[in-house]
């Protein structure tokens, strides 16, 4: 691999533009690294942008204020009951140690605003160590107008999260909309939503700019990337990881603007490409039968990063 012709060099190359990828790119930028984020599709946000957006971060700074004091031992018991040997103890400890610190850092830097759920049981509330709230955090509402001309670059949410052809709604919004003709407070809430949405469409936005759920999470991180001028390339799939004779990853070959480009990553390549919901072969190998080829994830989420990592050993 010593004969590789490098077309571009950066300190860190991040592959994938979901919450993981954008957080990694922001972290590299804050550390003073020359970073480039690449995304195989024409939109930023990945599966994050179409998700519910909840972040399960036990021991976060808001847990106690949310009415659910927590402890390491309690969370550890819950993870052992649910995850067990599927992940190493070292991995689980790293998650519980780094998760809250990661969240504190993103919040302190103004990259992200979140709110802990006061009533949100863990998925297995009957198991030892489970909590009834506090561990799950939601991104707060975000004004998509802050993205300016880049708003159209953010991946749209699932249509199931919208009404009237593009107005995002929460559970609380839905309740008010359904009661709009029966309670003045609900009518006022509904009118505020509809007038805001109507104004957005009159201004030429292709959908409402009041963002919620995972769309708000992706938008907040994207906004932070734009503010820090973190470069990103869309329509740029990673094709291969390039290694030296000892197997260490030196960079990656990507496809950008119709040509193959070798990018050297002096400090490393971060693979943040998600899972394999649209990889039919791996689904058949992994999941019990029968499983249909269906997923709420974007259809471009085909397990590319997993295959590249496997090919690189």
C-alpha cells in the first residue's frame, strides 16, 4: 500500500452523517483536527433524522431532576439482565462512563439541547435495575429556519410523524389537535401550529420548519457542524478502506463527483454508517425466519460500513 496515490489528506475521515457521525466530526473539530464527513446519499441525517430521537443515556445530568435518582449499580444490573454476554463488560462500562460525559460535553458546547423524560419506563420495566424514567432524553424542538439554505439538505422525517403534508407533530400536539373544537387551550395550541406551518409554506419551505424527534436531533448537530464550518461531502459513498502492510487503516477510497478519490486519514477513519436493515443477505443470516425485506430505516442503509470493516479485517 506504500504506492497509494493520495488525492486528499485530512486528520479524520468520518463516514456517515447520523448522530454518531456528526458527533464524531464535531468532536474532531473541537480537538483541532482537520476533519471531513462523507455521506453516501444526498441528505444529511441518516436514520437519526427519521427516528423518534430518544437517547438512552443512563446517569445523565438530568436524571435526578426528572424525579428518578439513579446509580451505577442499578443500571449495571439492568444491562446484565438485558444485554448480558452479548457485549463485553468492558464495553458496557465504557458506555456508562462515556455516555453521560459525551452528553454533558455536547450540551455545554451548545451543540445539543435535550430534556429527560419524567415518565418513560425502560423497555423491560419488570427486570431488576429498570427505571421508570430519567434515562431517556429527547432533543428539544428546533427551528429549522436556523439552517438557512441548508434546511433542504436535512433528511425529511417519516410522513407518519407529520400532518397536513409536512407539519411535524408530537404526541402532545396530536392531543391538542384532536381537542381543538372542545377546549380553548387546545384550539389556541392548534392554531399556533397551523399558522406557523402555513407561514413556512408561504415562505417557500418544502415542509414545516418546526422540527421534533430525531429530525430535531439531526438538525441540532447539523447546525453545529455548519457553525464550526465542518466540511461534508454528499453523494459520496465509501468504497474501500486502505491499509498498510501491517493492516493498519490509512484512509479510504470514496466516490465523489463521478470519480474515485483516495483520502488519507492521518489520525483515523470513523465508520458511522449504521446497521444493515436493507441488506437482505445479512438479514437472512442474522434474524429468525421468516423476515420480510422491510424497515423504517432509509433504503440506503445497506450495511456498507460493516462490509468495509470486515474486508479490512
